């Protein structure tokens, strides 16, 4: 089965996830797709979501071109997603709630989210949805991917030498984040000019004690105003991109056990000590082979996917309760 796409990626047929499957007498039903319905409100919500995604990705003339047929493509996406969902049921899709939950745990791990709440905050910021809706979307997308993998992608041949050549030419795509481990010693600058003078004096004394042989860890426990003083300033392993750029830039220039020159921010003065630095390793070919296969199959499969969907549409019970041209007018 093709893997579920990463948390903040564009979902396959994403607009379909806004469609409704239970009738509501207060809603105007536009299209019936087998046992499913698409309401005007559901379509409008999907179109708004699609427009928002386009505005994030494109601009200028390219954006204008994408917006022209966004409503029509969104409507077709709604229909096709239900057809793939039904085909998944027919084929006995193995996508269960447990499978999706496991994929969510994988997404959290890949993106360094410690809890569901951390992931949900990121989802609301990037997609404007909560975790329950994301779980639902991931399950629907995984079912679509299962069907396309079994019915289309599995029949698209990609030679092993093509996979290997792509890997060699694009290794940076499969490079893990570099990471480092540092200790910090933070001195609050204070609110007044006198406070700042005292803070700088204290920092100077700490630097003198370091030169005199006292350990950074001991001094952090004694003087640091950061909560990390409890661990002697040790922040644990951090992927690059999580701390202030000025601190990270200083960290990667240090050698193990070396202490930086003072780093100043709006509110604090910092000293940092490098504990360890790991270069960004590249994942092994065997580890990423399946993802490369997906990527290389994608363009080869486009015509086959459209033909497959056309066949599903021909066999399905699709009824437009409102003429399609009127639906597309909005």
C-alpha cells in the first residue's frame, strides 16, 4: 500500500473530504454519488478550502489560471473520492482506524510533535482543522491510495536502475535533519539600564569562573535564569531549526565542550556549550526505495488514473439533482 502523505502535504482529492454522507433536510442536495450525497454547503466549503490552498501555493497569472477551473475540479474531486471510497469497500480495503492511528504516530515522530495537542496546533495553523477531522481525512486518503495502488500503480513498471539513479541524483531529499546537543546558561538582562549593567557584570564573572576551571554545568545550575538550570543547562538533542538562529549558528561552529562568546537577545544574555554535533545522514536506498517508486510511478500513471476514474464514473450511479452548469456557476 502507498504510504499516507506527510501531515502538512496536499491530500489526494482533498476537497472530497468536505462532502457529506448523511442527508440533512435543511441542505440542498446537488449530486448523489451511489449512496453518498454532495450538498451545496459541502461543495462551497470544499471550494473555499481549495482556494485557500491555491493562494498558499501560487500567485499572479498562475494563480488566476488555477482559480478559473477550481470549482469544476473540486466538484469532480468530490465525486471521484466517493467512487474510490466505494471501490475500496468492494476490494476489502485494509485501512482501519488502528492503521490510521499508527500513521499519525509516525507523523508526530517525523515532525517532533511530542503529543496529539502539538500536532493539532500545527494542523489548525496550516490546514485550519482539528485532529479528529485530520484522522478522518487520512483514512479516506489512505483508502484512495490503496485502490489506486492495487488497480493502477501496481501495473506501472519502473526499473530498479531508474530507482537507483534517482536516489543517487537526489540524495539531499532523503537527508535526515542535522542535530546537536548543547548546554545553555541564560542571564536575564532585566528591565532597566542598571539591571543590564549588572547582568553583563555577572556574565563576565561567570566567564572568569569558566576560565578558572569550573564546569559549565555547575555554573548553569548556580546562575542560569532558564528552567534548564535544573539539568545543568542541558537541552537534550535538538534538530536544527528549533532554536533561535543566532544560538544554532553559534552552536555549529563550536567543538565539543567549547563555550561560545556571549549571545544577546532582546531579553537575555546567553552562553552555550556544545556537547555533541551530528552531521545530517542520508537514509539508505533500501529505506526510501518505496517512496522513490511512488514518485517515479506518479507521472507515468496519470493517464492510467484518469482512464480508471472514467471507468468508475461510467459504472456508478451519479445523479445531478441540479444541472451541472448551474452548480459550476456557484
